[in-house]
């Protein structure tokens, strides 16, 4: 069994190949049982958790396990630790143990960009990203690989971190105008073609009334039933797509809160990612689209499988 570390994952991947691999892989038969997320401290607000994400297709069986300790930075540790174990679908033989943290960053950004590729204006020029965490650099590069963005705005409370991210990308993307804002203004949201939210915020980051028709909103930071990165107005007035109905409708406040308010029901979700990859969605300048993701084991499986194949 191969042991594949973080550096090897990054050396094996690029977003152009990974996004196409995910698009193809989501159209093929696969089994994705409900992911299991266990809160380790039910009576505190720490949100420490342990999770198991199994999946299999006709080639490999995989399970990602991870720990999530959001307050770890104060202790000198990472907030997320993860491994993906792959087994042969033919005989069950263990094939590889792949660093799951790097796989998570790559596949999360790639799924976000894939959804935008399928749902947003092909001629999008303005991209807004909320959040300056570990995912930020991955997300910006993934989205720049599928759309001709001319302006990228990073909205983050940690201005030093945000400026550092922008500085690391300017040389690679000399034609892109980068900017940083401590909070999003109505004008920033109104002018955005694609808005990506990757934060730990428990409350909406902007007002749904600020969105322009034809814009696309990507929500990936929240995994809690009582929290959300967007308001009910955003969801009610948009065409909504998800990575997994089963997971999102079990975990995500972005949909569960407006459902509890009686403003929508589960049928408000038009399609999940596997269906979206098969249909021809036509972008409309009159409709806002929303993609909500909480993570799917199939994306982990396909990413780890691609890494193993490229390193073999």
C-alpha cells in the first residue's frame, strides 16, 4: 500500500485536470452512503468533530476520515487532519493512504469551480471571495482556471492574511486586478458575477437584495444546521443546487432555516451535482443561482484516485 503525503498530492494535481475528472466521475455510477459527522462536545460551542465519508465506484472503494478542531490554531495545531484510504473494487486489497487534508483543499476548490462552470455566466469578469483561510488560495486559482475574471476581491477580517494571499498570486496572474476589503459593500456584491463564501461565519455575509440577476453564489463554509452564510432571501429568490441532497438537507442551515420558516421546501433544490453534470443547464441573465456544498465522499474518492493514478 502506497503512502502519499501532502506535497505529492500537490505535485500530482492541477485544477484543469481535476475539474474535468470530477465532472466525468460524477456522471458515472457510484455509491455514496450518508456521511457520518460526530460532534465531540455536544454541550459546548467548540464544534470539535470527527467524520467518516465512504464511497465507491467500479474501480475503487474509499473512505475519508477527518478530525475538525476549529480552535486548534491557539494551540499550535492545524484545525483539520485527514486521511483517505483507497481499496481495490475488484478484490478489496488496500491500495493507498493519501493525505486527506490536501485532498480536501483541492477537491473543495475544484467542486466550487465546477459548479460555477456549470451555473455561472461564461463571460464572468468579477469574482468575490469571502474568507482568508487555508482554502482561499486554492479557491481563487480554481475559479481563475474556468472563468476569465478580470477583478478578484477578497473580503476578510484578517487584512494581513488577505494581503499576503493576494501578494502570492499577483505574479502568476498579472492581468487580474486584485483587491481586499474588510467587509463587503452593497456595491461590491451588486457588481459581482460570482460570489464564493468560505468562512466560519454563523450569520449571513451579505443581503440577498444586493445580488444582481444572473449572478452565481457558492456557499461552502458552513456545516451547521442553525448557522448560514447567506440569508433566506438569497435562497428563496434563486435557483438552488447542492453537492448532495442527503448531506445538505441534514446539515446546512442555508436551506434548513428557510425550510423551518416555511419559505421553501426540499423541492426547492433543483439538482445535486451528479445530476447537474449530466444536464445542460442554460445560464440566464435574469436568474440567480446558488450552489451549496458540505462535502461529498465521491469528490474525495475521485481526487485521491486521480492522485494515485498520476503517481503510479
